[in-house]
C-alpha cells in the first residue's frame, strides 16, 4: 500500500484536493482537511503534536500509535494509498505555528509514514498567492491593512512573515531531502489542465477518478472589501490574530474544563460570534454595495517582491524542472 503526503501550499486548491481524497474509493484519507471529517486523535497528532509541539515535549509514541492505527485501517480496507493532507505543514509564521520548523515536521512524519512516502507539493504564482492570503486574513483574522500596506509589512518582516512561503526552491529541497518521491504541480496547471492531477497522483500510487471541485474558493471581492471596512473600525482588528486561532483540539480542552477555562472559553466564543456576525453583515452589504478592493501595488513593492522570489524560482526551474515561464512566474 502506498502512502501519500500532500503538504500544501495554502490557498492552492487544498480544500478541493482534500475533498477529492476523501471521495476516492482507492484512498484511505487520514486527514487533515476540515475537522468534521477527521478523527480527533488525528487532529491532535498532526495539528498539535507534529506542527506545534517543541522537541522536549513531543510525544513520538502517541503520534506513532495514531498513524499505525490509520495505516492498519487502510490496509484492512484494501486501499491503494493512505493519504495525509495538511496545507499548514509549510506554514511556520503566525497562527501559533512558529515553534517547529518545516524540516522537523517532515522528519516527524517520515518516522511514522516511512521514507518512501510520495509527496505532492502544489505551488502558485507568488503574487497571486499573496493576494489570496491577504483576502483570507482580512476575512478570517481581522486584518485591517490595505493590500499595499500588507505587502510593505511583509517586506519589512521578511522571512519572519508569509514571505517565507514564497521560497519555493527551499520548500522543495527540504521536502526532497526527507521524501525523495516528490511531485511538484502548479496551481495554474491544475486549473488549466485537470488531467495534470491524475498524472501526478498516478505517479505516487493513487488512481484518481474524480475531478477537483471549488470548495472554499473564498469570499467574493465585495465581501472582502466590506470586511476590510468593518475591520478598520472594529475592536476585533486590534486583537492578536492567534487569540482567535484555537484548534478544534484546543477548543475541546477549554470545554472539558469549564471550572478552569470557563471565562476564557466565554471570551473566545464571544469573539468567534462577533466575527461570524461581522462576516454575515459584510455579505449582506456586499449584495448592494458593489465594493471593490484596491489590490494595486506600486512599482517599488512589485519590484521588491519579484526580486525576492526570482532567485528561488530560478533554482526551482533548474533543479526540479518546473515550467515556471509558462505561467509568468518571476525569474
């Protein structure tokens, strides 16, 4: 039985891929994807232990037992492949994800999946990826900066920001050192030629019959624009992003100890409710406002971004044979 690891990137059709993996009869989908589809033990093993727990406290025995159980289930079901998917694996900035490096996460997964695990890495034009991440943070994390200021913020923070995700060669190189069977696919290829996915997954050991849907395609531009306007005047925007980012496992921990965490759970619930109400309001206003986002960059910001990613893209093209020119990636 094959083992397949999908490592993202975020905003690169990850939710659609996870829906496809869950539906494929030949796949045993370990996770992660939307939490309602995943066993709580898997969520804890991946999102808390593998992604967030520092070495002295990492419970390798617990993670190993969870994965052994899932692999045994896959074999018993006669699956072609067991598939693990979590687009947060390469994200090491924000959302409580800065304590364990991408390389260490890969090593932890190699210990439980095996070195011969096949890996799928989906990349996207860097500027389009940043624009999609920006919209996501406006809608879900109360970001109150316009797009130009957001990009300037990233340029100042450098590798300590989401710009770290744009070093595609480093991500691919780290992955291949741990898992040699690496397949890199471009987001643009998946959109333009859906058969690309069948070829990539077939090379990793899974015959894919279904087609990619449009799960979690993101909010329309007008909704994002209205959310940005509301964020700029809301106290939610002043709150630390991580405060709203309790994982399902962490929320259960709060709920399981109301005597200890009751007040914190109440505050977290209040902010979640406030966010949901704000999003509903933005959707309602967007129906009539026709609001538009200003996502234009000045020449200086665009040149700095292109300069930052061009070297990495060139190395990716040279060492991995990825056709980046076809889709206008900076080189």
